[in-house]
C-alpha cells in the first residue's frame, strides 16, 4: 500500500500545476504526479545527448556545441537551477555581511533597510541584531538622503 507524504511547493509552481491540470482534465495533484513521473523518466534516460546537456548546464561544454534542441533542454535546466538558487539565496544578507546596507521588501511588501552594524547606524539606531527599519512607501532612508545630498525626506 502506497503512503502519501505531505510536502510544500512554491505557490507559482502549484498555480501552474493547477492551470495545466485543468487543461488536461487532471487535478493539481494528478498533474504534479504526472510532471514528476515525466521528469523522473527524462532524468533516467542517460543518453549521450543527455550527458552533453548536463555538461553544458555545468559550463563544462559550450552551449554552441549542442544541437538546437539540446540547447533548449540545457537552457531549461539552467533556468530551473537559477530559479531554485534564487529562491533560497538571500542577497541582502550577503551584502550586509560585506558591510553594505541593503534595501528590500519585507514579508509584508514594505521597503525595509538592513545594515551591517546597527550600533552606530544613523538610519536605524533602534534595530537590534539587524532587524530592518521599515521605510514605508515613498520614503527614503537617511543614508540614501546623505548619499544624494538631499536635506529632507521625500514626501510619502
């Protein structure tokens, strides 16, 4: 007897699965299982072309050495790898570790500023341990104003 396992998927992947499932007259779960089986079978096919595509995706073979069809497959692999890496990488944390200040949207969609050392930061003296200062829509941080030479914050 097969057992179900609960897992989480990115919302965009789930929505695409549900959309394609409707077109193919499958539930979202059935569509996800279908795509998973297709991916498994495709990955299991160790052909010369498949190995060349993998080499190109790892930048060990130039894309120009592939056929047009194989370049499409290699680009798809690269696109998926980039999306997966981007979804798990915090570029702001990387910048902050180098001593730079980063500005990004927080979980609520509000612009927030992250600085490397809040102990002497004129922008967010109240943000302990790198907790971001929320700037809100249309507002510039004090450090941004100093960089641009402006005297007063932008109206917001």
